[in-house]
């Protein structure tokens, strides 16, 4: 499902304007990014938890050339589904 279809379906589900739901979706994305940069997790009851993982800077070595490269630090967000969601999806 693409963003436009998701927006339309959400607007019908909550009985709102598609423009209003597009604004809400955009705000949610910005908030999740802000929370992720703060290295916090977000739990959505009945859905799952978005966990922020920080990978530190490290040095890797190419086995063929022996060249060493520095990999910069990164922040990734991982989703862990709730038990309720896993049960619904496994049916």
C-alpha cells in the first residue's frame, strides 16, 4: 500500500478530511524522527514498540586489500511487534 492509499483509507476510517490525515501522518513521522534522534523508544499499545539503536563508530578491514575504513556512527529504529499484533498476523 502506498502513502496515498494509506492516507485515503485512514481518512475514511476516522471520518476526517484526507488533507487533515496527511498532516497528521506527516506530524507523526517528524515526531518519530525527533524521538529517534533522542535515542528514546516509542510503545504503541496493541501494535508494538519502536526501539532506537545506536551503532558506534568502528573500523572495518577489507580482507582482500587490507585497507582499513572508518564507519561513522548511525542511529536506526527497529520495530518489535506486540504479542497482540503477532497473534493477529499469524491467523
